[in-house]
């Protein structure tokens, strides 16, 4: 029962990892060169998106765990 919801959670965690990699890349760039206002705004937006994606992935994980723990009916 939890198989499909596990896949959704996995996909969301991959999105978190992708966003984190982009944040890290921009932060490295910022450490070497000063980012202009657009670059700083982009970094802030990415951090917000990563935080939101992380919360969604955590909720999806929790839901997948709950669905996996549900008793299976005779017709399933």
C-alpha cells in the first residue's frame, strides 16, 4: 500500500538534494566573488524553496510510513 507513496517521498527527497546542490553552488560562488543583488535574491529564493521542499518530503515520508503500517484488507 505504501509503495507509491514511498516513490513520491523519494522523488521529493531527490528534489531537496537537487535544490541543496544548487544552493551550495551559489554559496561557493558567493564565497569567491560577491554576488550581485540578483544573485543574492536567487540564493535566498533557493534556500526558501529547499526548506519548503524538505518539509514536504518529510511529510510525504511520514505519510508513506503510516500507509505502510495500515492493515491490508482482504481485497487488496
